[in-house]
C-alpha cells in the first residue's frame, strides 16, 4: 500500500476503532471537537508602541474522544493567523474586532467556529494644567521637614487633569549646607493608565535671610532699646550684657561703648561691660552686632541715662536722703 496522508488517516482511524472495541465506527460517527475562544476581551494599550495587546485563550476547547487539538485563530490582528492554544496578539487602534477560532482534532475533524469580541478602550489623555512650582522658605531649626514633606505630597503644586494616573518622583534627601540652608530639585512623573506620560520639575529651597536678634540686659534684667534706659546713680556699678540669637550659628560678634563725660565703663569682653561710675544726667551708649553663618547681620543700640535716686518717703517729719550727694 502506498504511504500517503490519506492512508495514514485511515490507519489511525482503524486503530482507534480497535481501541474502543468496535470495528463498525466510521469517521462520520466521531463527534467533532468543540472550539471555545473564551470570554470577550478588553485589549490593553501600550503607550510605547501606540498599539493594543490581547491574550487569545482557546484552552477551553475540547474533543469528545480526547484527541489532540490544533488551533487556528483568524482576525484583524497583526500576527494573524496564529496556531497556539494561547497567543498574545496586537491590534491597531480602532475596533471593535472579532476573532474566530476553529480547532481540528488529530483525526482530522474540524470544529464549528467560535468567536470572541475584542474591545479597545481608547486612551484618555492627561493634561498638565499647571506645572510644579519652586518654593523658597525661611530655614528653621527642624530642617523644614514639614514644609518639604507637604511640598512633595502636593507634587510641588502641579495640577494634572484627564484620565487616571499614578504619581512618582525622584526625590533624594538633600544635605544641608554649613549654614543650615538646603536646596533640592525634584521631578514628578505622572503615568496614566493609558496614554502619554507627563513630567514636571521644581526646586525647594530653605534659606536663612533673617539676621540675628541682638538684645541687652542690665544686671541680668532684659531691657528694651526703644528709649533710653534710666539707671539710678545709687545702683552703680551695673553690668551690661549683650546676647544674640539666630536659627543658624553665630559666626562673629562685635560691640563698642561710648561714655559721656564723667562716666567710667570697663569692657570685660565683647559681650559684657560694667558701668563703674557716672554723674546724674550723664549717658552711656552700647552698640552691638552679630553675623550668622549665612552672612546676615543684626545690630542694636542701647542708651543708658544715669538719673537721681528716688527720694525716700518722709518719716517723723524728716526728709529722706540728701539728694545733693547725687549731683
């Protein structure tokens, strides 16, 4: 007998009929396979290619006799036709599309076609309504963490409209400068479920622009510098101390004093003076300045006027101390 495909099929059928215990079956008496193209599909958009992908799944197809199946998928996808049970295929924008599956068993029987609908959801573009904004704040003792975190969480104030999207950024904690200031530039990436990705970049800065606050104390008591501070001649000597505070480091200090006629002042150091003596009506002036690590300079001036001691209340008809000693 000549070996042909037709003869091989006949031999296979004869063998199959023997295995099931009968020799009376014919090819027409076998039930054909059943194709199952699966449930309808929503294709996924690939922003890199601008195309849509879908997974064709025919694994639900069966053959009543248990014969092996071969698969034939036809449709308006770029790879058509394909011949596996499952296939990842690509569609051009448009649709909807219909894909048809037929299966053939190893006995040569072919199924009726089964179809699956493929729907393409068109991407919804996102729009950058307003970009991220630079933000400059005054440096604080905490490193401005709360302000920085709020700025990051708000995407620098960027506003994106349109479809659904996820937001990421490339933030890396900055290293503060020696004066405590810091600067960090961040790029936010807005990735839509489908469509083109958007980015926006901005810079956060924390700077020190406030000068040190200079203050004075007389004998340990804080005094204001808006008007001359009156000191009784009876209280001399008094100590004048100078202080300066700043959010960053005080880099340098300087001070000087000017004494009126008859007023004697001793400079202990740059922050401490002693008014040792002086007459009523005489004045002493103290000028102080401080420079912080950012180069901001703060200064203030204290004017002291020496006055008479207050009179004591009269007692038993006698006056208090003789004020002439104060002149």
